[in-house]
C-alpha cells in the first residue's frame, strides 16, 4: 500500500468512495472545491495496486487542523488503513507546526470513535442534532501532535 497526495487522476475514484462511504457524500462540485480551490484542504490517498482504496481530507488553519473526511473502501476496512492515513496527516501537521487536531464523528460510528481514541483523540463535547438526520456528533480533539 502507498500513501500519497491526491492527484487529478484520482478524482473519479474519490467520488466513488464518497458515494460508498457517506450518507451525504460530496458531489462533484464539493469535491472539486476540496481538491483545487480550498486553500486549507489537504487530501491524501491510500493506494492498492494504483487503485484508490481510502483517503483523508483535512484542513489546516494556522496552528490547528480538522479532519473533514476519512474514508476506506469497505473491502479494505479493518486493515489499519484509516490509522495509516491519520499517521500520515499527523506527519504533515508536525511539519506545519500545528498544535491541535479536531474532528466531528457520528455518535453511532463506534469503529471510528475507537480509531480516534486509539490515536489520542479525546471527547470535548457533544454537538446535539449536528447531522442532517438529527444524529449527535462527538467533537474530539488531539493536542500536542
């Protein structure tokens, strides 16, 4: 497996991952914005034999960063790829002198919550009715990256 910065040729595979992994996936316009227009966004992909099987989209703003998206193809889950993407993002954040990393995660997403806790994220607060379906989000943060 290889992790590298997303490239233009990855666009369609990223759209497919979005559709497969999220109840409210990015559409073409939103993904295009993240890849080419958002000055804060950094997107890295994990490849298996040149095929995009996972990705992370995180935003860097001064001394903080936020995970916007992290997704892994269902056939590649439970192999540590999401963790590898988190580690890669943290390597980049260290170089940029980022002091803390945040995220929101669905309260029902137990696998993701366990992953974030394993990587040092702690619960800060609950954002009630945060998602489009009314589900709560857990707001988590990791300091000292």
